[in-house]
C-alpha cells in the first residue's frame, strides 16, 4: 500500500507574518521541504485549519479536517532565509486516544509506535505516525483537561508544529526576540528553541536543529515530541 504523505497544510496565519520571520512566501503560500503551507489569514479561524494527504482512501480522521490530494510530491524546497529546511512533525491532541488511533490507522496512516509514558505536561500516551519524511504525533490529553473541556466525546484536533532548521543561530537572527532559548532536545545531538507568543503565530511552533550522530538513523518515533516540552494544555510562552 502506498504510504500516506502530506501535500498541504492550511494555517490561519497572515502571509506577511511568516515573511517577516524569514520564510519565503509566494502569494499566500510557502513550501517547507516537500509540504506546501497555505496561509489563509487570521480571519479564517484559528491554528492548523486542515491538511491534504496523498495515499489515503478515506478522510475520517476523528476530527482532523482532511482532504485527499492527487497532486504529485514536489521537489524539496530550498532553505528559507531563516534556515528552516523541513517540517519535522505535526502535533495533534485527542481526548479519546484509542478511538483516534484506530481512526487514523484505518484511514491509512502508518502507526510506528505508541509511547506509554507521560510527558512533563501530564499527557499519558503518544502515538507516532510516519507520513513520508514527516511525523504526526497524536497526544492523549491529560484526564483533567478532558473533564474540564467537556469529556471524551470531543474530536481530535491539530495543535502545533516542529520545523527543522540547519542552523538555529541563523534562525535566531531572523526570529530575534521571538525565539526562546536554544537548548538540548530530547533526541541526542539535536537542539531546540520554541517560538514565543510575541511572534503572533496561530500555532505553537518549535525549531529544531538537524544535528544527529552520524551513525544514528533519524527516528523521532522513539522520543516524545520536542513541541511537548512545552505544555500542550497551557498557553505558549
């Protein structure tokens, strides 16, 4: 079976905001790696609005707004002026972990691992799905969040993004005061910095370095999400 891959993400951000942060923008779009990102504007809603995927036959993903794409994958885009080269992973949250995991698997997503350990923010489990070179991390909401937000019947929803940058010092020049402290990531040999709320973006965003031990295969499915080093249930810094 053909592996599902991401064609496009639609975000409720203004293109000018991303351009100001050092992304190359054409009209209302930019391409990060092989993924097209459409910036629909802040009036379009909030956060990640939807995605389109290749290699799937159904769009029922337990609430994640999805369309099927037949567009061929483009060649990878070059490095953006801020140093960003690709999307590392997308984070989605769910109040009903088993229900959402089953829906994503039945839709054709490649489940690689379930991590049965809590994050510092209290999320008890995470599932990792590979979509080509990107990863979808599905995070179970902590029980107190489920109860406070209205129970487990709510659908899953997109939450945040982690992008890969070859040089975080270059990213720091572009993001300026909007980029938090650069520190070691969970993955050995990699660095991470989170983007502050002052950047005015619609989603929690983290930037990760591309550094890895030479002999180590890239395997983000073996670690918890760097985005989840921030609480998924609290406001961004």
